[in-house]
């Protein structure tokens, strides 16, 4: 029983990471109807930035805040420089651009930092909370994820900028007619997605270690989470993230074994696309032809 | 009375084709101008050209500023509120959030709250639907919401694209009554495109008749109402 609960709770902890990354995917999907395949590599790159700060002797939390800030700015720049020019391009061109971004970020990270696996510190090393169910880092991860999700919810629900971003994602023409600078709202969305990714990267790096390919498996789970929850539903994506985290962990421990864990994500993705393409909480669109 | 909006020799269209070929018209400060015309005459394109939603060239001055090369967001911020055809509802937002989006460029928070209350006064139905998702409102309610959202900008000019389209006669009467009130009491000038020529000519002081991208006829609304061709073609008596 103890072992089962341990698997369950640690599933929730990694689920939080998937939830955050899935949310970042959904945010960009909602406003542009594109899946940002480079989301994981952006997060990986941010994590290397954090490593650079920490390696230079900057205290963890200062490095954390600095990384989130720099990632936000980089996200905005990527939207302005890379994504904006293909705004009206066919969907496949955009996919190619995202994949190029993925490959470029991956290679540049390997080039600067080498492909040698590095350790990444966890800020949560409390002895006091030792217990059989959850490691301190897992508790910390859940805490950080919940805070991030609550902050995002409050931002979109209660601030005027959040409202403008929601409006711009839903109806760009009407938004422009209300005076909203829609282009900047998209750039801000990319900035936020990059910042969320940075946090997710820093939280998962102590577990999977730091290397340029650290996010490949994680992003598969995040895609599964976003699809499961409904690719256009932020709350669905978050729930999907936690569900995928728990299912992955339990399946790894009791069903397929850790070696085949990743297939769980693929089975989920294919299963959702086959049987419920709109996801658990997504909207179904009916088009008249 | 000064001129609030002045348009001369306006060409506009989509892709390589021009829909408007040298259109000129004006809206006086505090006035109501209506643009009449058949389907495909270029009425909607005209409104879109004024606020920069389509490719255009020509002379467009609003509130003393040249706006023919400005982007939509900046034109709106000068005080031009456009109620687009199809109403442009933010379907996933609540009624109240839709109104807040209308006032999103404003910084005077207290006045925004007062205006919100004033809109609920004009349109009590919207007050009842305050927290409801706007996409679930009826067509008439969405039209009211679109007008209220535009008024939340505190515009100098309210631009309306076929506000009566697809609505029950009683709802149309209601909407026209409120437009008149807004014009008289809040001194908001109005530029109205309308298929219902009879209603539009009753409300407006100046009218233009658009035919295949050009102004075929213009003058005081009362004169156009008595014009033989207008009567035969657009009023049907």
C-alpha cells in the first residue's frame, strides 16, 4: 500500500510538470492554432541558462527568477523574429519552422554546453519532511506547479491584460476593433509559454538530469496531456497533465515496467485521437461544408 | 458644425480587385450619416476601409487626423468604434467581460464602471445575462451587446454595419431608439450602413447611395426619402 501511494504521489509530482508544459502548448494553440513543437527545447534551453547562473555562483532562487525573466523575453523575441513572418503561411510550413526551431535550439545547446549529462540542483532539500510517500523535491515541485497555475489563473481571470489576451486569442478582428494590439498579445503569449516552460524545465532537471535531449520524453507526455484534456482547454490540459503523470507512474510500476513507460504516452495520444479527438474537456467544432 | 469624418476618393478592396472606386462622403460632428445600397455595392468594405481592416488608399480624415495609413488599433483609440457585421461577439467570454473588452483601452476605471451601469440601463436584457457566456445569447441580445461594447469605448463616432440584420422588428425598433438616444444625449456621431432603407432614412440626417463601388446619389436624408429612384429601388413604394 505504501509503495502504491508513493507511486501515486510521485505521479502527481511529475504530472504537475506535464500540466505546466501542456498548458504552455494550449496557450499558443488557442491563439494561433499551432502546436509549438519547440516548446520542450525552449524549456531545455532555459534550464541551461539557469544552470549557467547557478554555476556562476548565483543563489538558486535569484537564478530561478532571472531565468524565468530571460526566458520570457526570449519567447517574445522568438515570436517576433521566427513565428511572425510565417503568420499567414500554410500549416505545414509553420510545422517545419517549429521543428527547425527545435533542432536549432537542441544543437546550439549541445554546441555551447556539450552533450555531457550534467546534474542540476534541487532547491528543496528539507530533512524535516522526509516521509515514505514523497521526496522533498516532489513536494516542492507540486508546490511550485500549483503556485504557477494559480498565478496564471488569476492573471487571465482578473487582470485587464489577461482579458485582452483571451479576447485576442478568441476573436482577433473584434479585438483590434476594441483597440487591442493583437500582435503584441501573441508575442506575450509566447513569452508566458516560454516562462512556464522554464519553470517546468528547472523542476524536472534534478530528476532527469540536464542534457540537450532531456525534454524529448517529457514533451511526449505533455502532448498526451494536452490532447487528453482537450487541446483548446487550459483547465483540461492541467487535469490531463496530472492524469497522465499518475497513469504513467502506475503503469510503469505495475503494468508495463519502466522501460516501456514512454509507450503509455503514445498509446494515450493515439487512443485520444482515435476515440475522442476533442479530448475530455475540449470543444467539438462542427463546420458546415 | 464641423466635420468629424471626411473621406475623399477612397479606393479599397481585397487582393488585386478594388471594390470601392473613388468614394467620398462625410459625417458631421453630432450627425448621423447613412450609407444605403444593394448587396455587393461595397457598404461593408467602405466601413472596413475607414477603420483599416482592408487595403485602401485615398483621403480619410477623422477628428482632425489623417487615418488612411494608420492601423486599426490606433484608429479605434482615436475614438472610432466599429460594430462589425456578424456582431463580432467574444463568444467564450461572459457578457460583462465583453463590455470590459470594449473599454480595455481606457484608464478611467470609475467612469468605466459607471458606463457599464449605463449600458445595463439602455439594455436591461444584458444586465440579466451579465454572467452568461456571450455565445449563448440570442441574435438580438448579441447585437445589443455589440453596440454596448462599442459604446464602452466612449467613441466620438459609432460605426454600425447592418445592425438590423436578422432581427425581429421589435428588437430593431429598440436598437434604433437607443441609437437616437445615444446620438442626442451623448453627442455620439453615427455612421450607419443599413439594408432597411426606410428606418435608416428616418434616423439619419445625411444619406449616400452606393452603387457598385461609387456614390450614385447623396444629400439630406429627407430629400433622398422623396427621391423617385430611391423610393422605387430601396423603399418599395
